[in-house]
């Protein structure tokens, strides 16, 4: 029965567009039944080989097109085998519907994504963060727009996902939308999460991300150097909004707390230990992991400064994250810091400049940052040249005069 299926592709030359490209069509034949469908792609007739039903040559355009058509052929044959092994006789039109995901009982990617978001939202504020929820929601919207505008589809069945689909989505984000590699990395990682969940639930048997390689953005310095940090500390601002942004940012630099965890602080999070030292004890909203940070002089002064200004029993009057990032650009310009600084740089600065560079063990820093393991802390931990210089100088001082080289007699 499987030998009855024939899949071919042809060019619809009578619909050649002004740019010289014509739409590629597919044709399914099963016995005496036949159904045509759009391959949702176009190619110049000069590149098309009618006999093979494929593009000619090894150009990037030809390679991409042929891979897409090969993937379609594989999926159509897989859907046909499913029907065959289920003991069903199907026509070309029915197989076309199964291939395109028209059947309502098929698990589809966007519907699955939406259901996942609904369940995730119920846990926001408990063991899930609102920032992650918003990121997932944004990724879902990008996916929906891609399906609608690029593929002319409202949804796509999991069974129709291929490596080519992932590559086309990456191309859409990178070339059509012109998003940065860092943004694309986040969006695609959210899609990858859906794929992993679907595979765990045995909705999907093979990973369309199998051959996909992420493009990582060029690493940039996220922490402030000691000189940059001191510049912000010592630069006065008469503008109240910049002064507030500066204080909130410094609070993060000297506590390592993220924006949302600073926003959530109340008086109950300030605890005095038996030795009289004050600590900030809280649980990270993002992960639920506890975080215990000693209250240093600068953040203690900031708390006292704004003790009567914070609303709703909060410890600090923290503006919106986007607002703070906007003001930090102005602060950086005032302080002659010629690179972009965002609020999250405060957390990196605490890890690199304030603690590790001053000799605090990475295990202690990991605990204060509320990390589950050291591998996460290593992302934040950037040992500065100043620290390396200090360590080498200390080593030289310790070994000074302890060793002497044996003077060898010159060879005669």
C-alpha cells in the first residue's frame, strides 16, 4: 500500500511575480486520488529543474529550498505510514490535511505553548517569576506572528516540525526582524523549552533542534570596574530621578540582589545576627532559593535615606526596571562610562568587583547570590586584572628571599 503514495513538486510558472520568482507547489498522489498544496516558497524558473522537481546547483538558495522540499517529503511519508499502520485507507486530500495539521485532534505547537503559559501564570509569585512569564509570552507572540505572516498558518502540528522549520524561524528573527543574537537566543530557547516538554510527554518523538546551532552574542563586560563604581558613588546629582536611580543601582551593587528581589524587600527581610551584624534574608523570586547577604554600609545608608519614602510597606521606593535602565544611561554619560549599563549590571558588579575581587571565596558569593550551584556563579564571576595583579604581588611578597638560583659555572 505504501508504494501507492507519490509526492512531487512543480513550479507554478503562470503566477510568476514581478521579481521573477514563481511559487513552488507540491502534489500528493495516492492511487487515483490527487491533491495539490503550496510549498510556501518561491524560486526563479531559471533555477528550477522540472524533471527532478528540485532547484538546480549548490547555491545557498537552492540548498535551502531543496532541504525544505526534502523535509516536506519526509513528513508526508511519515503521516502516510501512520495511517497505513493504523489500518486506515486515506485519500490524497486526507493525507494533505494530516500533513498540514488541519485535523483537530492533532497536538499543535502554538496551542501547546498557550496552555503552558496559562499553567505558568498560575504559579507566578509562588515559584515562578513574572519576568520569565513575560519573556515566554513575548516568545509565543513572535512564534504566532511567524506562523501567520511567513507560513500563512494559524498553528502547526508537532508532527510537521522539522529542522528546516527551526532554521526558517531563526532566519525570520535574524534577517526579517533584525533582532540581535542575544534576543534571538532567548526567544529560540523558549521555543526549545516547549519542544523538550512535548518530547517528555511523548507528543513529539524526534527533536527538530537536533542540527540547530545557536549563535551566541559577542561577550561583553557586564560588571563595573572599581574605578567606574567609585565614579558613580562620587558623582553628585541634583536631579531627583537620577539620584534615586543611582541609589537603587548602588544598593544592587553592594547587595547582589536583582531588581525584583530589591522591589519585594520589606523591613522583615532585615535581620540582626547574634553578633549584631545586620543581614538581608530573602528568597529569590526567580528560583525560590534563599539568599543571605550581609548589609554593608552603603546599602544601610540607602535604607535609612528612604525609610519613610517607600509605598505599601516596601523597604525602598523602587521605580520600574525600564525607567531605571533609561536613567542609568544618563548616569553613565555623566560619569564618562562609555558603554551601556543596565540595572542587572549591579548584580554582576557585586559578584566580580565587590566580593570576588576582594578575596571573598566563590562558594560564599554563590550562597549570597542565591545560586543553586557554582556553575551559575561562574557566569557572574569575572576576576579583574586588578585582582590578578594584587594576588601576584602578594605571592611575590610571600616568597621574597626564600629562594635563590644555583649559579652554574660557565661552560669551558
